[in-house]
C-alpha cells in the first residue's frame, strides 16, 4: 500500500516537473536553445503569485479560495510578457551567432532574474497566506490517502497538458510550431511567420511555467529564491529524459522523474533521492541517447 | 589607431609573453594581502578556464559539470594529506590522475550523445559528485562541512603561508599550462579537436578517430581541473562540496565563452570579467549578479564571438552572419 501512496506523491511532484519541462522543451524545439532563464521565470511565477494573493486578500479583507483565479491570470500574463521580452532582447539578436553565445545570454538572463528576485523580495523563505488551499485528505482505503490539493494539482496539470497537446496537434498555429521546430528556412518559404511563432512559444512556455510556479508555491506553502535553480534543473532533466523538443516526452519525463525520486526517497534514502534520479538519467541516456520519446536522428551530412 | 594596432601586432609575440610574465611577477608586490589573494583567485580561474577550454573551446563539447573534477582533485589531495600525511605538492599527480580517471569513466559511455544531451549528463554528474560528498560516502568526506586542516604546500621545508607565495606557485603552474595548451592547440591533436568541433562527420571521414579525440579532450581537461582543485585545497585548507556546485561550473563555462571559446587570451579576459571584477565589487554585492547577467547578455549581443576570440572563430561567426542575412548589394 505504501507503494501506491508513493506513486501518488510521485505523480504530484512529477506534474510540477512536467509543467516546467514543457517550457524548456518547447523553446528547445523552435530555437535549439536550452533556455536557462526558464527556471527563474517559473520562480517569478511563485513570487508574483505571492504578491498578487496578498494584495487581493488585503483588498477583499477576507480569505477566499476564489482569489486564486484572478491571480492565476495575472501571473500567467506577466510571466508570459517577461518571456516574450527575454526572447526579444536576449535571444533574437543571437539567432545566427552559433550555439554558445545564446547559452551564455540565457545564463545571463537567469542571473538577472534571480538577483532581481533576491533584491526585491529578500533572501528569506516566503510563506503563502494560509487558508486559501484546500487542506482535506481523502482516504482511499488501506492507509492510502490523497490530499484534496494533490487532486487539484493533478487535475489542473492534466487539463493544461491535454489542452496544450491538442493545441499543438490540431490547430494551425500548433502545426506551424511543429514546422518551425523542424526547419526555420523552409517554414518561412511555406509562409509561416517564424518570429511570430517563436514569440507565441515564448508566451505559452513561460506562461505555463509561471502558473506552475504559483501551483508549486501553493502546494508547498513556502519557498525561497533558490526555487528557480532547483526546480529548473530538475525540470530540464525531465525534458531531456523524455527527449528534448518532444512535448509528450516532457510530460512523460516529468512524471517519471517525480515517481523515481519519490520511490527512491521512500525505499532507499531521502538523502540519495537526487543521486538516484541523476544516475537513472545517465543510464537511460546511455541506452537511449535521445531520450525516451526523442526521435532517432540521422547524423547530418 | 589602426596603424598603432598593426605595429603592435608586428612585435615579436615572444616580447609580449615575456612582458606578460614580468608583469604578472611584479604585479602583487605593491599590493596588500587581500589583493594578492584576488590575484591568486584570478590565476586559479584562468587555469580552470584553460582546462575547460580544451573541452568547450577546442573540441566544441558542452561541459557544464566541470566543477566536479575540480572538486574531485581537491578531495583527492585533501584525503591523501589528511589520512596518509602525504605532502600536498606530492598529491598533485594523484589529483590529476583521479580527476582524469573520472573524466574517462563518465564520458566514455556518453560520448556518442548529441551536444545538449552531453551537456545534461555533465550537469547531472556534477550534481552527483556534490551530493555524494554531502552525503558523506564511506564516512570520509566530511559531509556538508567538508574537510579542514589540510596542510599547506611546502617546498624544501619552506611552508607556503602567505598569499603571495601561493600566487607565485599558481603562476608557475599557470605559465606551464598556457605553454602546454598553446602547444596542444597547434598539435595534431589540437587540429583534430577543431576539426571535430567544426564538422564531426567530415572529421571522421578524413580518418580522425572522433571518439578517441573527444575522450582525450575530456580526460586532459578533467585532469587539469583536478590539479587546480589540489592547489585550491593547499591555499584555502578547507574544502566543501560546494566546490562542485552547478554555479561554479556555470562560471567556468562563462569564462571560456565570454572571452572567446578556444582563445587563450580570451580566458584571461573572461576571468577578469566573471571572477575578478565581481570579487572586487563585493561592496555592491546585492546587485552584483544582476550586473554580471546584464553584462553577459550585452556582451553576447554586441560580440557573440567573445571579447578576445581566436581569429578562426571570429571569421566563422562573422561569416555565418553574412550568410544568414539577405546578401547585401555592397560589402561593408
């Protein structure tokens, strides 16, 4: 029974990783760039959510779970705007500059975002206002319990991921995105506005990341400015695990990483859970060099 | 101005090198201990940059876990010194060998991975090393507090206590490293690295054993970083798992790319930008990282080839830009 409990906990954490990993993987898909700033955009989601909630609750003068909805929209828009801005300023001028320069630029943006958060909010742990999130637990029999919050997290993440998948697969814009990730020049010849598609990717990816930040902060209740690096790195690993550039891969990778970590921490030792996750990542990459769902790439000639 | 530069370029490079060494020897003399330590730190990171440059700059492989090998070198030296009383300078070869061995062990099975996948494995390895040290494997690594009480290096019974002696020790290794790396760059192996960096398939077709060449880059780079780790342990005498932090690897990576990947003077410039200036601007600590980040973005936009790139890389990036733009009617 403990196993099922661990699986549920693992899936919840995995859902967070998946949401953040989607941002990495989408940007990688269109730009072939590891967007190191993504983790920090995600962290800003948590901070902005905190400010938003505090302001809103002060205005309402009461605690209400419904305050979360407008905050979600505010966080999503702000972080998405920040994402687009980052792309415009720091990545667009570097499209033709080889592969190293954009990585440094991305790391630079990550430095800026993190330092900004530390200076604006301080280095101490921040706690979300109490009484917003549901606290109940539902017993499933045999000592297995699911908290209401876990159910909310899982349902919300699956809805978001499902919607994103349909968007990418079924809409015109989604199709254009897939085309751009294959080849910029040929997409342009087919009449796709590549810059516009990249901007859209930078709206969706960071937007999702921002919301994920908010959800993570709500789930754990408190966080500090290292959240960006810690979760960012894990989510990036999840994206690679599933095969970077591949959207279902990011979802699968995130879930798997969450489950592996939780099982490792439950059955082996909490101290070694990260080591276990990293070692499994390395082993998987040795046998499947492009990740679990990554396409088998022919070498370019 | 243009003429002056041309004149300067025509000066025999030997004079530049001698001048540089003389400057490096004289520089710490009028300075206080704090600034001497800053100079030592600069030298340390230049050496780390040189070692990573072999992997990132010459062979073009993404390595974002380089700090792991630096930490491994430091821990090797510290453990040998603390448990077996080996004098610190004699632990240097062991540090090199251990770091190089791990470099081989971790990269051998993953060399066939594409760039970004390789990058994540190196990150993961760096984190594994840090966590193993934190979790105190076999109970000998001292856990999160690390190890302390490491002997300082001693030469013929003369113990190096003051920062300036450490600086000169570093300088000796630095000059050896620069010489060695420069020779490597122009060796058969160096050319093979650059060939692999430019086009792996073509290199293989021309008979370059790409696996062996890439492996050598990792092994040499890692071993060198191990040496630097041991030197660090000798001066600071306290080491902790934080040496293998992702942030450290990021700084090393930035040093190499910011200065211009594959360029030795570029490493020096990159270190000044990433390590020395931030260190000296400690009073501005709160906003230091933001400025650093801002400078990194601005620098890459203005000079994507780095501050002091090797001629080859500069031509390459400028060339790619012209190709990507719609061909202008007149050249500039």
